[in-house]
């Protein structure tokens, strides 16, 4: 088993190095580069289909590499300068009516094969080699098209993760996707602000980037809620996943809203508190009664509601104290009625 896994790692490393050398080479033209890419991808898919033993991680890894290779080569043929075989400038916006369905078909092919094989290996390799196209689109000269590709591809992958977690309960796969998604966002949209030079206004950039972050936050919160769908109870790893997902979203949006819409901080916190209440209801109806994920979402809702009170009543100190006292009374009453410990803790 371990030799099979080591073989898969070496194969992926060799593929990545060979692809980089091929695409950056000046000795051959774009058409030859794309042809080599498709030949390798088809060869790997054929190998994975011929040697399809369920316990063989190597053949599954090779199949995953081949499926993801189809996606990346298709993307490179259309949008990467070193391998572009289509004059996208001449096509104009019509190129997206061709590129969109082609790329989506490659992603769906990977998802369908991983689902039918019930292979977390194929899904994981396909996911992260697909992320490579997102990184390429963000690293090169910033364009609106590159930003659209990065955001749409990442959102589609987050939806795939939600479906896979609902059907197959792949917690490690979901964890890895969460880290990859938020890591990509942190590096390219927070640390580097890679697409500010595309001519997009600050306000438009705020809504695009934070809207994307909010959708990813909702999708991964639903992944956490779906964890009990088959087992009837939540695994311990779901609590940290929910915490990391919420922490990234709340911290990044807090600074973004404080910068662009400081007067709307209270409304934002109140809206997110309501969203946490919805997730708490989902967790309660999906898993066991008064489960810890339900209590985690309730705790987040109360904290955000308290911060919203602070934002609304910051200039009315005595009214804020009365509001907080009423809130503590409500928490105490809720604890007495429900026995849920988190209400008592928050009341302190």
C-alpha cells in the first residue's frame, strides 16, 4: 500500500515538472505543447481504466492526474500565452461560450469518475491539479478574465466538495479543499490584491472578492452541517473545520467592511448572526439533538449579535448597558428552558 502511495507521489511530481518544462520551452510551438499534454492525459486515463483495482492507489492517482490534465491542457490552450492555440482576441467574448462548457465538461468528468469509483484519491488529485490552473490565472498579468476564471473555478470546486461530502462523507478531502480555497483567496486577494490593476474600482472589487468569500463560507458551512447526514452524529474534526471557515470569513470581511463601509458594520454583524442561526437550525435538524455543532453556531450567533449591539449603540453607553443586561437575561432564560450549556457560558 505504501509503495503504491509513494509511486503516486513520484508520478505526480514528475508530471508537474515535465508539464512546467514543456509549457515553458521555446523549442516547440503551442500546438505541439498542447498535443503532448493531451497525449499524456489520455495515456494516463487509459492506464487508470485498464488497471482499475480498487485497492491500487497508484492507478487511481494516475487516473486522477490524467483527468485533471485534460482540464489544465484545455485551459492552457485557450488562456496561457505560452500554449495558446486560439486567437482569443479575434473571438472576443464568444470564446467564453466555447471555453466555459469545455472546462466544465472536464471538471464534471473528473467528478463523475471519482463518484463512480468512490475514490477520494481521484477526487483529491483532480481537485488540486485543477487548482493549479487557478494559480496560473492569478500569477500572470492581472486581467478580468483571469479573475473570473479563478473565482468561478474555485466556486465550482467548492460545490463539488459539498456534493461529495454529502454522498461519500470524505472529511479529509473536504478539509483539504477548505485549506486550498481559503489559502488561494488569502494569498491572491488579500496579501497581493492581484487584480486591483485590472481597472476595477475599489467598491466593485470589494463586492466581487467578498461576495466570492461569502459564498465559499456558506458552502463549507453546509459541508460541516452535512457531516451527520449518514452517520447520525458529527465527527470531532468538523468543529475545527467550522471554526477555521468562520474565522477566515469573519476576520477578512471585518477589515474589508471597516475600510469600505464603516457605517454598515452593525448591519453586517446582525446579518451574519442571522445566518449562523439558520446554520444552527440545520445542524439541529440534521444531527442529534443539542449536538455540539448546533451549539457552536448558536455561540457564534450570540457573539455576532452582541457585537452588532455594540455597533448600533456605541455612542449611547447607558442604553448599551441596558441592552447587554437584557441579552444576559435572555441567555439565562434560554439556559433554564433548554439546558444547553453554551447559553450559560455566554451569559457569563
